[in-house]
C-alpha cells in the first residue's frame, strides 16, 4: 500500500536527537505518522560541524557567560534540509511560502493557538532548537522566518518547544483527531477561552471512609438537558477565564 504524501513535514534541528524518540512514537503522533498525515524527521546538528570534535558552539564576542550556538552548522543543516536556491546573501534565506523556519527564543513571539492554526496551513516546518546561552543572532536575522517563545520563563533548550509545536499543529490536521467535533468545542478555538469545568464518573466521590463529605458532579450535567448543559458550560467557562484575567490585571 502506497502512502499518500504527508500533509505536514516537521524537521527538527537539535544536538539531542534521542530525546524525541518516545514522545513521537506514542499515541496520536504515532498514528498520524503511520497514516502518512505527518512526517517527522529529527536532525543531529553535529552532523554539520566542520571539525573532528563536531563543535556547534563557541564563546561570544565581547565576552559574557556561557557559549553560543554557531551560525555555520545551522546554515548548513537548513541548506541540506531545504536547499537554499538563488540566495544572494541579503534578507531571509527561505523563499518558500509554504515552509517556515522557526527558532525557539526567549525574545520570540509568545506561542498560542492562533499561531498553531496559522502554522498548520504550511506544508513544512523546520525548527531550530537552541541550547547553551543562546544562538548567534545571524540565525534569527537571516535564517529563521520567525522566533517563537513558549512563555515568560527560561528553558535549557528548544526541544520541548518542538514537541509542543508538532503536537499542537498535528492535531489540527484532518484525520489526526478521531472525533473532529472535539476540535470545534476546544477552549482555545473560541474568541475567548471557554474552559468549562469537566467531570466524569462517579457522580459522587467520598474522600473520607465515613462518607460525611462528598465531592459531587453538578446536577445539571446529569440531567440530560442538552441546552441547559451547554449554557452551564459557557457560563462556567466564561466565569473562569474572567476570574483568571482579573488575577492577571491585579497590580503586584
């Protein structure tokens, strides 16, 4: 049986290729690859180093703590993955409108569901996972089409970011999620987050042996009245996100 051409190809450039093995070979991502919907390839950046030690980092000019990842091996890796044709040395190297080269960076634009939906329209994503104290700025200036941040905190590298992008984008592609109606209801697909509280069996849970205290599922969810249940979800979800926004807006 011949597989159809993948809907999305993910290329990940990293110095720790083995850390992706278990994550990409379980659950939905494994099935999506078996169906040929997505293709994931992890590349060891050290394969593009030009010395016997396979060096991919060096000390920063002007001094400073730690080491920076070098531009040379990253350029070579991208050039092999996505041949950079007719590049004249100015502007971004990528001219393919259906491909995005992403660099994970603390100064990048925060990643959210809108970004996932936008990137799911691409046919290929090349992700550069930084390490050490950062990456030579020429990677951001000339190679990466955009820089993405996972949030206002510091990680040791971009590998977790690559996993997040692969999963959050893949599940938007047709055929990856078994029940596609679940995507329509998901909280972040709305203009505001409708993250309503959800429950499952048992309807009553007794945390103490004497059963004097029970944690109960709201009665409306057990009623079978679909319209009222939907209203409950929307009201509770809106109330929850408004409460969260109120906390964020409070002065420190």
